[in-house]
C-alpha cells in the first residue's frame, strides 16, 4: 500500500511512514501527550492524521509509547488491551497525566507540540 505525501507526490511505502511515525512518537516525553494530527504535522504531512492512527493501532513495538497519542480533544482510544479506554487512561494516569471532568486529557497542561518545544 502506498499513500500520497505532501512532500512526495509519488507516494512512499506505508512501512516507511510508520517507522517515521514511531520515531517521532518515541520522542513524546513521559507525562505528556500529543494528537494524531500533531504527529502528522511533525511528520510533514498534516493530512495524514488517520495514517498515524493506523500506525499506532498496529504497533507491536513496546518502545513506542502509543498511549501518549490521543485524539484532538484529548479523547482516548478503545483499542488498548485488556480494557480499552480504561487501560489507556490508567497508563496515562500512571505518568501523572490529568483528565478534565468530561474524561478527556487536560490538553492545556499536557499537550506536547514537538521536539522544538524542549529547546
């Protein structure tokens, strides 16, 4: 499968994009989160937030902190085993991430925008 990339009209292999996504995701600091869309922007392809979701969902590499990626509202994913959103929330809470009363991550406090933020 190939996808269009804003920097490469011919498309690039999906496995290569996944590896780039995982590289960026590994940089998300402990106790912080980012969104699928922000990860896509950091990749240089803001229209590919859904591809980031596919990459996170299919990731089998425990060095990739997939639990630190949430939707644009700070919403959690139900794909985390064994208990779906409860597992996702527990993993983030263990890192000190706080939630708003509606159950979403407090994005004002815990959003990570990328490596340049830490300079």
